[in-house]
C-alpha cells in the first residue's frame, strides 16, 4: 500500500480519524494510520485515531451488524473528542 499525504491537506485537516468495520489488528486502517503519522506528524494537532469494528465476527443481520460496525454517530463523536483535545 502506498499513500502520499499532501502537506497542504494536512495543514487544512489537522486531525485524522481512520474508521473501518474490521477489528484493529493487522488491517488496512493500521497501515493508513502509520503512514499518516510518518508523513504528517508535525502538521497534526492530535495523534491519528483509529475507530474500528468490535472484536467479533461480523454478523449478516443488519440489526446485529449495527452493533459491531462504527456508525456515523461514533465517527462524529470521535472527531469531536479529537477537536476538544
């Protein structure tokens, strides 16, 4: 995986939240967070925050899936917490 972060983008968006449905262990979000910290550490106002799915098998039932996968409310709450730091 290769990712280039624009210094201008990092200056405009001084926080980073990576969200995905999978648990945090060894997934793409971990690599994105690591590269963001490597490339934009000096421009970020807070550490990169990873918001992941629960450490459980992803269910096929929509109502159960909603309990496991981060939703919009959780993402917005995480962003507000980062902005408050």
